[in-house]
């Protein structure tokens, strides 16, 4: 007995131990709970690096086995460990590797018959700044005129793309790199690829240049890419022509013929080297009409010809001819030079002529008068002209000074080499021309010489046109009744600070072809239409004649008064009113038709229901049932309808007041219908009345049964349903 108890205890203990071991077997479960594992890995992780370690309970080398279900996975499990190792490159952008990894780890328990546990593993690849911005359409090239205004957007659409994920790593900023011409252009904002001009460009100084630009992201450290913008400068007509020499020399002839000029032939060319406009030569008369009669110049070659022989008195004096070179395409661009013609050989000169010859050892000007031009917008320090000396004293230390004009002394100065320089800014409106004398003296000599200098100020376009009002609004009284066109609508007032500039107006807009603006700003209605809107919006642009031209724009609204609205609007209102009236008529007609139809039905029903006859028991609700019985024609018709004791064979109509009426023969009257047709109609109506009376008698019997409790539905109800 004791042995049996001991064996029982041992068996129970063994079974309990086995059950407990099965309950405590938590191998292949995740430490801390959960059913999946998530890892984060930067896209720049190297192949062979550890992504992370699986938090699986158990020892991979002893009691569990870890394997991947995916065969070609970018990660693998290191043998004997729980570590996930990178087998292929990872890339958030998905270019050189996967942007995300999802694998299933199979964990099998050793010494167990149970199936392995599948553990999902998700590896998220995070972005790093591994891509530099890439330029689109680089390098960039553009043509730019030298008269382009500072602040103009010269190039738009510069763009670089970064392949990194949206964020700081893909946000691109633009900048110009330091260089020889980097001060000419700049980006509007670092985040916008638009270049603007920062500095004036002169074609005569530079014809083309290159600026280096950079695009970089906002990473730390940032990645960047560089490219170039090549700008080709286009020449514009901003330079006057220029002669090769400031003064030419020649000799008068005793007879007519060509005058030989030294030291070289007269020649001028356009300083705008990109344009090289054609030049035309002419003589500017400095001695009245005398030079025009005695001399002429070829407009293309510049050769001077003496057209007639000079008188003896005229031949004793030297002549100074002013030659003008003008651009063919722009008469405002010109240059002046002088040709000094000395008396012919063998002709005696007067004392006055000899007095102007340079003395020995002294300084003397080559010509008696200098002509020069300067633009109004020239900056102080600009060289206006160059004085030239002749004789042995030309190389000595000569001193120059402006005399006779305090205004010129403030405005100009003369350098030690005879160059006339601008000292202060010019104002064409205040002083368009300067005329003064320059005196030269040589140390050690008591003789001073002087010459007259005339400097013409050329106006520059310093001011933009301006409108008096920022907005113009006009009203037309009766545009549809205007008999004579054009009609004055109003005046657009504009002015320019440059005195010599003239203004021209241009209208833009959908209705600009109906109006015109004259040079004085008057707005005229020159055409008319029947579909004018209540308000017509236009844009008026005024442009001056300066170089370069400048313009301004102002909005203009021309309104029509309520009494003069367009015909289109009136017709639209009339059409709406007519349509509403027609709609009301249609609705009223439809309602009337429905009403008359219902009225006819009600009238027919009232005629069918006859008047009751005494002696018949009352029906339900106290209504006499005899009203449903149709009477014979001799019973229903009044006595007046009987004729000679004979009545026509006309049966009672089932619907009194309907289209079937009783026909009767009257003495002295023609029958209304043929007799045969009347007889047949009466027979059909009499038969129908008998059938209906028979049916009503059956319903009356059923009504009696109803009073005895044998029917559920009243005769009235059935009659109502029938009718």
C-alpha cells in the first residue's frame, strides 16, 4: 500500500514538472512583448554594418534557430547571433538601393515539435544629405543690351533640383560667387532663380563676360553645385560719332577744285562699335551763307571742294570751316570738327593775318574757336575736349585759364595738357550752351594767346513722364446719339521734366480701337458701337522722345451714364419681361384647362345621381336609394314633352347633360337627325338604361341584406367605388 502511494506521488510530480516546463517555454518570444520589430537605418550605412539586434528570447546557438524567410534580402542574420547585417546599399531615394526593407524572421525552438514563430521586421531608411543640387539647363547664356535699366530681371527660370527628400536637404539657395564681373548681376532672393542687373553695362568697355553662380542646399554641411552665366552685351546707340582729328588743315585755291586736307583725310565713325551706323558729312556755316556758296563737302567721303574762285580780298584771310558728321539712323547723334584753310601761296597776307601766326618761342592755339558737345548726364571729371597748340612752344610748360565767364569757371576746368574737364553736373534747362575764352601763357614770355570755346549741352532723358492723377475717369453723355465723330471725352494730363522731350500717348485694352489720344492728352471717341458696356477700362501709356525713351502708365475708365446704357442691356431686360409674361399665360391656360375638366366630371356625376322616388327604403346615412334607379322616359319627361299622345322612342340617357340628348319630333319643325339614326340611338340608350336599373335593384337587395347583417360593405360604398 505504501509502495503504491509512493509511485502515485512520483508520477504526479513528473507530470507536473512536464506541464510546468511546457508553460514556462517562452523561447522565440520578443522581450518586452510585441509581435514585430522596427529598426531605423540611415541611407549612408555601409555594407556589413549592423542595423540592430533582435530582442528574441533564447540563445541562437543553443536553443533557438533564427532564419530569414526571404532569400534575396538586403539584410541577413549573422550566424549564431541576433544581429541584422546590411548586405546591400540602402537609399532613401531608391536610386542605388531599396528605400525600405521588410523581412520575416523565422524563429524555431530546438528540441520542440512546434512550428517556428514568424517575427515581422521593418527597417525604415532615413534620409541624409547625400545629394548635391543638379542644375537644369546649365550653363546659361543670354544677350543683354547695354541700355538695360538697373533692376531689370535679365534672366528667369534658373533652377537646380536636389534629389533628397523634401526638407532642408532639398531646399536650394542661389548665389553669385565673387569674381571680376560679379557686381553686375545678383539674384532677387536666395530662394528664387531670377537674375537682375545691378550695374550699368557699357558695350565699349566690355562685350561679354561670365559670372559664376552656385546652388546649395541647407544641409549641415551643405552640398552645392556651380555653373556659369555668360552674358553677351549688345551695343546700343548711346555714343556720338567721333572724328579722327579735332582739327584739319588745308589751303585755299585760286580757282575752284578739291582741297587737299592734312594730316589725313576727314573721317568720322560711330563709336558704337556694335552698330557702326553710316555717317553723313555736312558743312555748318560759321560765316553766314558765304561758306555755303564757296565750299561743299561730299556727304559720304568727306572731301571738301571749293566751288568757285575767291576774290583777292577774300583770299588774303584764312578760313575756318566747321564740319558736322551725323548718323544716318539717328540725327541726334553727331560730332563736329574744324578745317582751317590758309591763304594760297604767293598771296600777300594782311597784318591781321600775320598777327595770328604763332610767335617764335611762344604758344598759340591751332584754331580760333573750339566747338564741343557734352551730354547733360555726364559726370564730373569727364573730358569734354582737348586744346591743341602749334609751334615750338607746344612742348613747353604752358599754363591755361578760363577768362571772361564766372559761370564757365565754376562749370569747367582746364588741365595742364589743355584738356577741358567737367567740374560740376550740367543742367540743360538752365544753361544749354557755354561760350567762354581760354587763355594760355608760357613762362618767360610776355605774350598771351586766347581762343574761344563753345560747348553745347545735349539734353539727356533725366525725367520720366508723370501723370497728374493716378487714375482717370470720364463719362459719356449720349454716345448712341452722337452724329459727328470724333467726340471729345476728356483730357489725360501728363508732363515731362525734360524740356525738349515730346510726349506720345498709346491706348491699350479691349475697347482701345474706339478711342484716340492726341499729343496734348485729349481723349477722343472716334468710333461707336451698339453693344457698349456700362464701363470701359483702358490703359494709357505715355512715352517721351528722350534717349533712352521712358514711359509711364495710368488706368482710364470711360463710363456711360444710366440714361445712355447700351442697347444690349435694354434688349435683355425687354426679353426677360416678355418671357415672364408668356410663362404666366401658359401656366394660367394649363390651370384653366384642368379646372374646366374637373368641373365637367363633377357635373356629369351630379346628373347621373337622380332624384329619389318615394316608397323605397332609405339607404345608409339616410340617403334614399331610389336616386340610383333610372326612370322610364315617360316618367322622367315633363308633360310638355308629350305630343299628340305619342312619344318618340327615346330611352333615358344614362348621363343627363352629356352629348346624348333626347330627340323629339315637333310639329312644324324639321327633324334634327335622320329618323333611322335616331331610332337606333334610342334603342341602344333604352337597353343601357334597363341594364343599369337591373343592377341598381340588385344593389338595393344587397342593401336589405346589409340591414339584416349579412353584408360587410354598404351599397353606398360599392356605388361610390363603381362610379
